[in-house]
């Protein structure tokens, strides 16, 4: 790729006026019709990044839990991780550059990042089930081809599957085989081996009802069914044959509204879970015998997995460092349980899985989950080697058995990114091994009642935070007012942070009762409205 190629590229794909998308944790995301221009610029970023790293780069076309009419695009770095922060900035610059600026922006990036344009570029592409995704994928392929890159189109895949493929290709398939079948085989084999030691599987079956948000997860679970043992019985709901993507269903709907998907039939104490549209989030839930709804979100998932891994470490006699990484949204009861009961260190990171992922890498074993159900477990190379060696060489039968279980657990986890399918299989395996019902899991600790609200503002940048987004720096007096309000309630905590995608401020509050949590959230919302330039009508009390 040389200057003439870029010049021709500019002529073919001119900048659309008033396109102000910025690259964030979710990549570029907007209404589908606003993404078509951006997709060409993303192709340019992917080719440059591939040339710089001499590696395969992934490009996933999805808007995750957003409504069906939206779409987006995100890039995947060589080891299956999210795009490096410096390249997020480059992506934004290229997306916003005018035609006459693009050549100089490319030159500047190449100079800063030492990109050799003569190197080859290889891109892998995936997309979700949105009506707009296929056309966007074709536009991306045109772009990569024009720029002289090579590509492989995986077609319809979950976001975590494309992260997995990217990592496999760049590790010479040491991580796994870079095909959808390879993904299915790796996870299913680990699941089968891990659950062999389950003494009881509740009447011989692990039964689960799955809301797939009318998204790609349903298609992939159906393909994967033949790899599962008969004891795992999955009832797939919201499979895309009826209803719109993410509409009144999916992990985000269940978490935010704290109720089951509309139209999902639930028997008392039946174990259910929801994916989001691209299958990188998962939450569990059930209705008790009295009809009360119980949500087991990312906090509950992290505690179930963390307690299981710690038990295995103790049985193995290993002293590897281990921690759980949370965000400010983590329920206060979960943090207390981790520290006081499980004796596990807890770290707080900024909202956004890229921040949790980075923090989790500081430990031999890092468990991270956002409360919304997006998360996974990371293992250092040294930790993996120790565990696999012990599984093979340990003379003590009890320790070797625990090490073998740990080895299968590692293989069951998608370490590249949060993965609803992988996380679901791990949760089901742990419940079977512990002989736990969902009620027993839920009873490990009780969440403090909480409420999340949103306040529209003229400019979200007026809100600046510190202490991993738990304290407000600007505007003046806002944090002081939040502190005053919080003192009026028992076991209370509240914080605000700017939205990453719109001019709005996110408000979180928790307290001893739901009524108090609702009141505190409303009062904090009013403080934000008056001190941070709220627009429209004042926030209304929570119903």
C-alpha cells in the first residue's frame, strides 16, 4: 500500500458531513446508516494495525445489546484483546478526518507507530444477525481489498468467537483451532471432562432455559448442541424466529429492568439465563415459589467462579496470586462477601471491560466481571504452566484430581473476552460439581437493593471523575451534594459517571431497602440535573 493507493481510497470513500463518531470500548456505534462511511475508515485502521504488528487483526460488525436499527464495528488486537488505547485514538482521528486531511493523518500514524506500508496485512471479519450487518461486511471487504490486504470472512459468528479466532491465528493455533468447529470442540471437550466428576446432576440432567435476545447466540448454540452430553438440556428461547433483536429481552434488558424478558414462561425455581445480542454478556435469574424475581448478575457470577477456583487452589496446595476485579457498579454486598468470607482480594477498575481486563492481568489468576454480566478469567502463562504440570506429574491423587479439574476449567474459559457461551458452560459445570441449585448459589450472599438512572445533559464532558469513577471532581459541589444525600440512608452508596456513548450522566445508588435506593437515586439525579446542566424535564421519581 502506497500513497497512490490511499489517494484513490480517499476519492472512492469521501467523508460524510457531520459524522462525529468516536472510538470507545464498544468501537464505533450508532444508527446503522451512520456507520457506512465509518466502515471504510475502520478498514484502513485494521490494515495499518496489521502491518504494524505483522499479525492478523479482527473486525467485528455488531452493536451488541443496542436496538436492532443500530450497528457498529470494533477491532480486535492480535491476542484477541480489545484494540490498544493508542490505536483507539488513531481510529477516531481517521474517522473524523476530512478528505484533504486523511493522507497526512495516515502519514503521522505511520511515523508514530513505525508502520511499514510494504508489510502484508491480514484481516478476519465477523458479523451479527442485524439486517445491516451483511452490507457493512461487504463494504469492509471492499475496503481491505482496495488497500491491498487479505482477509477471511467468518460470516455469522458471536463477538467472542471472532476474538477467539483472532487469538488462535496469531498463536499458531496453540490457543485453539481457528474455526467455529474448533471453538465448539475445545469448549465442549473441556465441559465434558470437567463434569465427569460431578457426583449429582439433579436427576441426571442440567436443565437451563436460555434467552438468546433474538441474536447470534441462538444460532451458535443450536450448532453446538451436538457436541454436548445428554445431561445438559438447553431450552433456547428468543431464538430470532419471532421478535426483534434485543427488544424487551436479552441480558441488558434483564439487568437494567430487573425482570425477566417479556413473554418468557418461567416455572417456579426454574434456572434461566439471558445473553445479549452478540453473546458476550450473560446474567442468570429465576422466580421463587412466591413469584419473586431473583437476578444473579456479573457480581454473583464472579463470586461463584472465584470461590470454585480458590477451592481448587487450596486442594492443589498452590499459592498462586488471585484477585477479583470489579467496577463501581459492583454491589456492595458482593465486595464485602469476597473480602470477608472468601478472603479474596478485590480491585476496582474504571467501567469498561478493557480496564478490568488490563487490571486482571496483574495477577496469576484474575477474575473480572462487570455487573452487566460481561467478564471472564485470565491466567498468567506461568500459572497455566504450573497447573498443567501438576495435572500431569502430581503424585498425590487428591491434588492431581484438583489440578486436572483446574486444567479443564482453563480450557473451558475464553480468556480473550467475555463470552456468554463459555461462561454459561463454566457456571453449569460448577453448579453440577457443587451439586448446587440456583437458589443455593443465590443464597451465598444477598445483594443490597439498588437503582440505576440516566440524566440527559448538554455536554457529558462536564462530569469528571476520580477514584475509578467513584468520586466526582467536576462540576464543583456535586460530590459534596452526593455525600450529603447518601448520609440520609442506611448502607447507602451512590456515584455518577458520564456516559461513554451519549450526552447523559449515569446514576447508581444502593441502600438498605429498595424504596431508599430509589429515593437516593432520584435525589442524586436531581443534583446532577441542577449542577451539571440537565436538559429537558427534571428526572421523575422511580415508579
